C-alpha cells in the first residue's frame, strides 16, 4: 500500500494528555464506522503500515483494528480538524467494524441514500472474483468488455423506453438495472463512481 501523506507533527497531542480522538469513516459509503484514540506512536504506525491502529486505553498498548478478528481497516486518508486535536480517518473496512458483527459501532443505522452506491461497488468488487457458476456479476465480467458494454447499452434503451411508455415503478426498475450494469462496466475498466464524481466536479468548477 502506498504511503499516505500526512504531517503528524501538526497534531496537538499535548492538549488532551497525549491522546486524540480518531473518527473512522467508510471511504465507500461515508458512514461513521467507529471512534478510537491515537497517540503519536499509533498515528505513526498507521501511516507506516496502512492499517488503522489505535492506542487501547484498556490494554494500555497499541492496538491494530482487526488484529484478532481479521476485520482490519485499510487507511485511505487522514484529515485534521481546525483545532488540531481530532482526526478524521477514511478507511476501507475488511468486514464488520464492530465486535458485535455490525458494519458500524453505531449499529446498522441507515446511511445517506446515495451511500448505498459505495456499498454496491464493494459487493461488485467481491463478486468479480467469485465463481462464475455462483455469480451473475462474475459471469458477465468473464464475457469481456464488449459484452459488458453491450449490456449497459441494452439497459439504457430499456430505461429510455420505460421513461416514455411505462409507470414510475417500471422506470425505477430499469434505471436500477442500468446503474448496476454501469457500475460493473466501471469495475471492468478499474474505475469507480468516485472517478465519475471527480470528473463531474471538475466540469462544475470549470463553469463560469
């Protein structure tokens, strides 16, 4: 994993006795996964290894998330708040974050509606490597880019026809099929909705 650029020297550890809160957010859905605490050593270890590591106040030692369960958190980025005493850690979760088995330590509360797209991308990524006999996604990807692209075209036509000839439920069903297959197409090219978002943001910022 590539090293994350972050200046740990900016963090004001002294303000709260050497520990700062670290809020962990899913990079895929934006959902808050957990809250832990880091000292300078835990932050340095996180940056060095790419595995989110905390200082356990109960065990009084460094604790890498998932060291027992295997449900680790892969570091994506770290941001520091305006007071320099709280960290926002974006990570990719490998399995449930909470020891109770839920995705978040705050329970299975519904996230933002659009956040489900990130969750769906993660499912598609997992199924891409599945046995084609057990997964439609794996079978479709196994047929190659031309077939995946053709499927997106078919779903686009069906969505347009539903918009002009059918009711809202039919349109939503066809639009859902279109979005799903578009995500599969992006996956086939090694791209994500985040890449699409960055492109759209670039266009928006370029407007006068």
